[in-house]
C-alpha cells in the first residue's frame, strides 16, 4: 500500500475511532455520575419495559420539541428521520444483506433519505436565520455542524452510482476485523466523503451532537416515584 492509502485507510480511521470511543466513554461516565437534582413524580409508575418504549417514542418523535416549537420540530424531525434511514441503507449495503426484496426498497430509502436530509438541513439553516429567537441562540457551532452534514450529503449524492458499494463494504469490514484492506481508489469525491464522515465521527462525542446519545440517559434517569416502594421519596 502507498503512504496515501495507509494514511486514509488505516491511520486516520483508527485515530478517529479511538477519539470517538474515548470521548463517548468519558461522556457516558460523566452522565452516569451526575446527580439527579430533580425527581419527577409521574403516575402511573410504568414498568421497566414501558419506560424504554416511552423513551424511544419521545426520542424518535422529538415530542418535547413538538410541544414547544413546531416550526423547528418539522425540520429537526425530518433531519433525524432521514439520517436514520440513510444509516439503515449503509448497514444493508455494507453488511451484504442485499436480496431481491431489498433491491428496490434500499434504493428508495437511500435516494429519498438523502434528498429529504438535504432539504431539512436547508430548512433548519433558513429557520435559524429567519426566526429572531432562534437566530439569537444559534452560534457558529450549529452552523458548522449543519455545513458538515450538508457537504457529506452532497458528496454522497454524487457518489451514488459512481462507486462500488461491495468494495467499500469489504474495506469497512476489514477495519472492523482489524485486518485493513487498501482504501478504495474512487477519486477525489470519495476521499472528500470519507474525510467528512471521519470528521463527523470525531466531532460527535465532543460537541452538541452528542445529544443523540445523551437523550437515552436523560429520559431513562427520570425517577418514576412509586410511593409503595419508595415512601422516603415524599421528603424529596
């Protein structure tokens, strides 16, 4: 392998993976150790399974945002929904799960997901600029995050049909099994797309985008007080 292939295909991805796991581990430990300053008294007390279902419902539906800012909710919900759809497509393609059932569905998921994600990014940028209260609380970081996502989607749209997903899947699988293969030589656009994906992964644990993971801690640590089992909770 050439130095460029080693740099792009081995050194950078493993460095970013290390930064990601170290950063996420530190975040998770900090979230787990933070005290509960407020106990929510909710009734009826849900079972553990229902707590998880309610948490997933609240997160996927962005229910708190829907209640208080439906204009922002529309763009944010479409953004997250299309992002999850694209991640599902990547998993199907790169895990080699393609079958006759998926051939049409996965192409539809990918194409629609990318265009909806692109439109939702533009909507969020315009909304944050046009609405006074949102403009006041939006900083450079938010615009930078959206710009990275926008560039990632643009390069992804260009690469659609121009790269071999099977070859890319083999390369990604080789990274997971710690037996890295040469980085696919698919031109400048593939390099840009790969660098943007690595940048996004490196940013996740250290910025505001970590809310993707923190929401599970925030929701699941709400204390549904059961007066029969926790009579002492009345004093809190």
